C-alpha cells in the first residue's frame, strides 16, 4: 500500500454496505486514495482492493465460530502482518468486533491510528468489552445518538455520525413504484421474508419464516418476496422451499430494499435489516434463532429486554420479537396477521419510524470520512 493509504476490514454484508458509502465519501474528499483489506462486492465497486472477501469472515453464533476459528485466526494473522509491513496511514475496522478489535489493538500498539466504524453493542451486552476497546481504538464512530456517552471518561474519542442507511433510504418510500419494478399487480397484500444474510442465520431461521409465509398465503393470499442476500445462500433456501411446496414465492437476487419498499409487512431476522425495515416505515415481526449451544452461552448476558434495533431505539416493544423456541411458523404468522389487520397500530408504527429516521439522518458518510482522514493525518 502506498503512503497515505487506508487499510479496512468489513466482516459481513451489512459492514460491506456501510463501508461502501464511506469509501465513496473518502474518494470524493481525497481522489486517488488507496483503500485495501477485507471487503465485499459493494466496497469493490468503490475501488476497494479486497485481499480477502467479506464472506470469509461471516459466521453466526459461538457454535459456528469454533470450527472456523483456525481459519479466522490465520486470516487475521496474515492480515496483521501485511498491514504492519505496508504501514497505512490508518486502519478502519467496520463492525465485526470479535475479529477487528484484537487486530486493532496490535496495530495501534505499532503506531497505526485505528478507527472503528459502528460501536460494538456494549449497551446491549458484554460491557466488559469497554476496557478492550480503550486499548484498541483511537476514534469510535457511533451510528446511534446515545452511544458517545458510553465512552466518556475513557481515552477513546467518540463521534456520533448518524446512520448511513437513514440517508440512503428515502423518508417517503414509493411503494407503488417498487411494486411496478417487481411486476406486482392487483390488491393482494405483500409479505417480505428476510431470514438473514449469513448461511448460519438462514439455516436456523429460514424454515420458520418460510413456514409462516405459507400459512399467511393460505389464510390471506399474500404475495411473498424473498430477497436472497448473496448467491451462495440460494441452494440452502431452495432445499428449504422443497419442504413448503404449496408456497408461491418470488425469489430476488439481493434487492432487499426494493422488497421492503414494496411490502405491506415483513418477517425480519434480528440485525441491521430490522432498522432498514423501520426506515422504510414497514410493520414487521422480528424472529431469531441460534444453534442451541450458542443460545445457552448467550442466555442471561443481555442488559435490556429487546434485540431488534427499532425496539432498542424506542425503548419499548414497538414490534413483536419471537426468539429461539418461540420463533415458530404459527407464532410468526399469527403476529403478522394481527399487524396486518390493525390499521391504528400501523399508523402508530409509521409515526414512530418517521421520528427515528429524522433522528438518525446525518451526513454520515462525509462525517465518517472526515474523522478517518483526520485520524490518518491526511487533513
């Protein structure tokens, strides 16, 4: 990497999306800036050089990490040595704290400024991470307004930059235009099914979501959209669909935002997709399952009763959350059906989601790029 370059690691598809907008702003501010490391297709579209693809890091839960641990540690070691040898002006870890924080600690101790984009959810669980963060991170970029307060009294500089999705997603999504693009005609309700972006999530959550979609289609004739986050997930989803042969479903290659814009309601795996759905002002039911071992290991570690981002931001159960054994096809379908038939509740959700959108909307990519360039002493 040439002098003045930036090393970056995005460990999952949501990080790839977040980082791609920041890369665009970085290149607008510093044309010719070289950025390289671990990234996905969206980052590469912005001129990023991927030494390894994001997909190599994507795992779901403790049970999946264990068999992959040797490979992940090998990648991190090779990456660390390469970054130390090439000495970029700064390193940016995009989410993926289990992978990035240890890497950042080594790089920072070697004199490379470290920036972490998206504060780890220490407000939700594992607050003991704060001590490790202070050893690893020079500048924490926070996407939620309550997060900088967590770093007061530490050496970590924390800046609220807003959430990039609040800029990308229109405040008034055009549902009819989205339906036209997808060839959806008629007055039938539309259900979006979003079982996650990682293979482990889809394996755990997909059968329940597809079973719920089949029940809703039987009961109400809903049209069903399933945006497939990455091509590698398609074989597993097709196998799961063989268990619900009566389900008429429209598979989409990516296009999750188009599906959210078009739908009346969504089934969403916990994660960034829940926030995306809220920004599209769509009612949703959140469902999530982990392998049994991972669930037992995480039990009791949470500091709050919610896992969905809309509920966390609202500090209340705005939308239903069905977790682990409660995440069954019938329970999901029943909750979605109740939402579909409650127009007053839908109006309340839209109003709450609009307030969230306004709060999260900032020139996020530009603020992040400015912070990165300052940390790299390129500004």
